[in-house]
């Protein structure tokens, strides 16, 4: 399997469709006030950079990095297409995002994910990459349906 990860401008609509289906699933697992996935209208926010993982041009997964401040990024919209689950797409996208955060000299990256069993594979992946539980950040607040994670980065000046 030849997996290619690169920045994505969302122009072909594949990521938008994948994230729409992701959002629908989130409403099945969590109450509306606890769904923090990016909505389609916010995808073009200039503080957000998207990456896609593709196999022979087919979208395998995606993820994004949102700049919260000059030293803090948030990982958003990590999603794997159904046919590519557990084949390395999420891992490859996450590594690309972490590499970019390092290039931007972020001190830290954080993320929010769901707390139900449906999110266990994502939580395991984040923990494998050294993410640790943290308190809510940015505009988030305590929520029994959300878990928050952080990873400190080394940076160069």
C-alpha cells in the first residue's frame, strides 16, 4: 500500500465529505453540546491546515492543525476512512502534523476527543505518541463526554 500524506486544500471535496460523515457519527455518540468536531463552514478557517492521506488518489484519512497561539497548536479532524482503518493512515497523518508543529516552533500541541468506547483507538494512538491527559484548553470546558490531551514539544530558537 503506497500511502501519501500531504497538505490538502480541500478543493476536491473528499475531506469535506469524510468530515460530514464523521460529524454525523459524533452526534450518535455524544450530545450536541459535546460535539467539537469542525463543522463544514469552519473548514476554511485560515488558522487551520489540513493534511490528507491517500492511496492511489483515494482518501484514506485526514487531520488538521489549528494555531491557537504562536506557541500552541490544536490537532483537529483526525479521521480515517472506513476502508483504511488500522492500516497506518491516522499514524502517518498524526506524524505529519507533529512534524509541522515542530517546524512552527510550537511548544505544545493539544487535542480534544470523545470519552466513549468508540474513541478508544484514537486515544490509544495519541497515548502511543506521548500525549498525556490535561485540563480543557482554549474555548473548551469540563465535559464528561470529552477528554483532553497535550504533548510538549522541543523547539529551537
